């Protein structure tokens, strides 16, 4: 989330849930590295997102949101959706009629 210790101090000052976060950047970074390693071992492809705290604060203000872990996750998803826009949705496939015949019931 915060790439350098100075930014982490600023994040802690702005976050509504600061008491739930690691108290120092060094502790946060250790947890981040461990989590990233565990996820990689599970075969997950990770995309690292560096959060611009000014942009995060603007995002929160524009939407009337508090700076919480959920909002930060939502913001990162927003950033990723702008960096990697979805390709045009494929056109719906025409319906295919089944190729089997109904069995006649014996009387």
C-alpha cells in the first residue's frame, strides 16, 4: 500500500482503521512480503499496485467514503480497472437447438 516509510506514516494518520494496521512500515512490509510469498506459492499471479495517497484521498472524498481497508481495496480495484480495461464483451452466441430426438414412450 505505502511504498516508503513516510507514506505509511501518512496512511496511518488518514486511515479510519489505523489501529488494525501494523504500527510501523517495517512491520507492514514484512507482513506484505510474507503474504506475497504465500500467495505466489499457491500459484496466484499478483499485480503490485503502488497507491498514490493523494489520489486515494480524492477518491474517498468524491464518494463520501472513509479510508478503511475495504475502501482501499475498492480503490485498488478501481485503479486496476483503469490500467487494464476490459476488452469489448463478446457478442452473445446464438441459441443452438439440441440435436437429439425425444424417445417415444411405449404404451
